[in-house]
């Protein structure tokens, strides 16, 4: 299976040629950070009474603050009160003072004196909405945002499909804000059409099953030609039933794929919005219009990453359930899914077969997934865990906007230094209590304990991995292999493929006896540091392996291959790779160095790659030749050896590969085999024909007669008085 060149894609290989493409995000983290031996955690708090009115007269003595249920001392306390808002009854400013700002990358938290009144920034984010929901959402928003004028609050407008779209940078000009809201477009696909088609298929299936049941019952009282005709009709209906069930299964598969894609897209878009807010001062708010936020097991970590990023940047999210703006209830889909499951099960019991061609647990998981994907679930988590609230089952957004304005205009700021100063990457819960009775407290629920410098661009699954990497001793709980290679293509002189290989039998697999399923969660994080020790790149992927418990042994026989391509400036880099097993709470790390050469006029040479195995790809799977993927030679994909021992019993030759760039047709090339620094053999290398400005060479080193041990293969290239060499080490075992 070919590596995927996109920097956001990686492929999971399991035994049995099972493929699962996964996506990665790079969320940003900003506000609360560990600064040194002590920690300053900022908590933005809104307090309301039982009638929903803001409570504005509290003092520091009225608050209690807990981290992981341990009481903490409040270091600083302040009330924030200002008159601006995004809607009506705001304090207007003159048009000459209108500002427009936009940031693309986050930074550390803004240090402001507690008694300063901070500015306020609001991001209006529109998810993929149906035309009906979008029309109502736009109408409600435009009704609340004044037609003209400026205010002290900056507002930006964003859409999440396809990818994050910046419709309006943060500005105080309400005219351009209204224009941007009007330009939001409805979603590109209709979920309602898919639901209605699935309903039609279920109805057709029930009709065919009822007709067959009637014909079967009548068959006992008929004979001869009538019986033969009835049997033929039953057979035709059975064939039609199989087609209907196949189409239903396809719809479910496409629905799951689309849901996962949407979930990753939404999470990535929200994290990018958080990045635009992270370095801005003061109160920062996201108002998110959506018809549902997926929180299936595969996407739960993505939602956690969004919440962690928002909490780190001190961003409060308010979720508007756009399904609540429509007359159709989301519970209807849940009922139909449950009815479909019941129909499937009764059909299996009645005929003694599994017409759906899937285990019973998949039906149960689908019903459970539908419960998780109820519109309120993910949206409520996003809002509650960041200190906001969810607006649902309402066509009137005026009250919601007014309450958001109140939160922005008046709130409390608390800071504290945690008693627990361990940088373990774990989640720390925060709970704020008010001693006054009959009050409601809104504040973020927690943060993740990582060092300053590791926190920016750190996701929830990266934290524990980085914590064990920075723990002092290099972890080595299970075998892991990692490698990086330089391919100085003239079009991408800093092209650097990075790979990590892990056998899945090293991971912890949890068995759920009730559901009869297995699960395993792990993360791979690669940190690239320059010669000054500064982080130049960070790459990561979260893996969630699940399936039927009967297949757990097969799952343990698989491989995870992490692959990314990065572009680096010339220099020497340290590549730190860590694999964290979340189930076992341990991991392994590998550290290596890589030199990226500076470009020159003469030919350039790639790293020397020892090849573990090769795979012939079809024309359809082969990348565009113009993209020049470094590990493809024609239609052959090369899988590098990353330091795994090579068995002489399994292979009599060791393939190797390198590429030359520029005018290298007349170069003289030779290969040397060394052991303990002493040359054992030397042979000339006849280069393959050039492809454009690149010469790709695949050779084979005989190893059958070599004794076991560690060897060095060296390729030496001489051209016009210039000499280049690349080396690679390998270990032979019986």
C-alpha cells in the first residue's frame, strides 16, 4: 500500500491487507502554561443566579478553587467590567477608530495586570448547515448585529467547509461583519436525502420480508405448479432483499466515512480559529453554529484536542445547535436506527441467518454511535468544558446573544499556582465553587500539564507522549524503529521523509466483554529540533484500533507505519520519535540526527536507504510523476529498513536505494562493505538511466555468505573532482 504524500495523512497496515486512512491535525495551545518551577493558571469565571442573571458583587473570599479535587490557593482575583458587546445596547465608537486584525499563529498568553479591562474578541463560526438551518441562523444573527456602527468588540466570521474559510477578519465594523454573515453558503451535500433514502430501503425490506413470510406460510397448502411458482417468487424476493441489504450496508459505510471526514474537518477548523484568537488579549469567544459535532470513538480524541486547545488559549465556546432551529427532531433518526437494529435481529432469529453480513455487535455499536452523535452530545461537551453554554431547541437567538454579551462584559479572573508541579502531560481537572447559595458557575473544566515550549501546538494525545520523552530517561518499553532521510530534489531541496514503524503486538489491547470488542489507543509524536535545540517541526498521529473481540489476535499481528514528509532548511537536526501506549501508560522513544545539505551548483545525493520490502503499485495508485515522491521508483514503492535486524534465512540479498540530482550521468559510483571500520569488499555501481534531472538507483547486496553481525554499506560518488558519500548500517541475524 503506497505511502501518502500529504502531510496530514498516514496509513495503518494490519494483517490481512486491511487499510484504514487516518488524519492528523496540529492544534494550537496558548494561555495557561508552566512557566518554570511554578505555574500560573488563569481561570475565566462567569457566575449567574438561579434566574440566569449575572452575579457581579463577589469578592475573592467567595471563591473556592480545586485542581483534581485538591484545594488550591487563589493568587490573584479581579472583576472585569466593560460596556461593549456584539449586538444591541453596546457602547459605540467613532468609525475612525475601527480596527481590523487577524493572526495566523498562536503565541504564549498575554500578560495583563489584573485590574486592566481587557478587550473582547468574538469568532462567529458556521459549520456545514442545511439551507433551512443556515437561513434561520443568518436571519437570527443579522437581527442581533446592528446595521451600522462600531464597537469595542472585534468580530470575525468563519466557515468550516471546505476547510476553514475566513469570511471576515476580526474587525469592529459591523457593516462588513453583516456582509460576511450573508455570504455563508449551505452545505454541499444533503444529509436529509440520505436519511430519506435509507428509510425507503428499510420500508422496502420490511415489505419483501412480509411477502416472503406470507408465501412461505401458504406453501404448505399448495402443490404442483402453484408451489413451484411460489418458490420462484420467494427466490426472486430473496435476491432483491440481498440487493436492498447491500445498499443499506453501503449507505452506512459511506455515512461513517463522511462522518469521520466531517469530524476531522470540524476539529481542524475550530483549532485554526483558536489559533487566530490565542495571541489576542482579553476575553476570547467562539460562537459555533452547527447541526452536530461527531464524538464517535475515533473522533473523541479530536474533540478533546479542540477543547484542550481552547482551554489553553483561554477561549470560551458557545455552541448553537442549528437542529434546534428546525421543526424536525433529531430523535427521529435515533428511533429509526434502533428500529432498524431490532428488525435486523428479529430477521436473524426468524430465519437462522445473518442477512446483514455483519456481527451483532456492529448493530449495537451503530445504535450507541447514534446516541453519541445526537446533536447535543458533542456540542454540549465543547461548550461545557470551555466555560460556555449550549443553545438548543430554540428559534430565538436574541436571548443567547444577549447572554454571551453579558459574559463578555462582566466576568471574574482568577489565577493560581498548582500544588502539583509535575510535567506528566496528564489532564488536570479544575472546579470553581462559589460560597453563595443558588448560583451557577461557568468556567473551563481543566488543562493538560506540559512544559512551556511543548504546549504550543500540543494536542491532548501528544501531551503524555512528550511528557515521557522529556522525563529524563529515554523510555524503551517495547521495540520501535524510526528513520529519516534527505532527498535534496531541486524543486524541494529540504525534502525529508520521516518514518516510524511499530508492531501492534507491542500495544495493550483492552477487551470489552459486554460488547465483545477490542480497543487499543496509541500516539506517535515526532519532534524535529534544529542545531540550537529549537523545535522546527512537530508531527503526530493518534491511533484508535477497534474491532470484534474474535479478531484481536489478527489485530496483534499488524504493523503501524507512520510516514510524513517535511521540508527543512539546510543544517543538522535532531529527530526525536516517541510512541505512547495509552492503555499501558508507557512508551518508547528513539533519537537520531539528520544532516540536510545546502544546495550547490554540482550534483546532489540523497541519503542511502536500505530497503525492507518493495511493492508494485497499479497505474491508478501511482502518484503523479511530477510530484516526484522520494520512495517511488517508477511504479515500485520502496519500504525502508529502519534498523530492524535482517534475517539471512528470509533474504539472500539486501536491496539498497539512493538518488542523484543534477548532471550526474558521468559520475563514477562504487559501493563498499565495511565491518568495524575495515573494508571487506568494494565494487563499481552502474547507474540506472536518468529520469529528467534525477537518477534513481536500486542495487542489491549479496548477504547469504556473510557472518551474522553489524555492517556498514557505503556509496561513494565522484564527479568532476567532487566526492560525495552516504552510509547505512545494518545487522544480520540467522
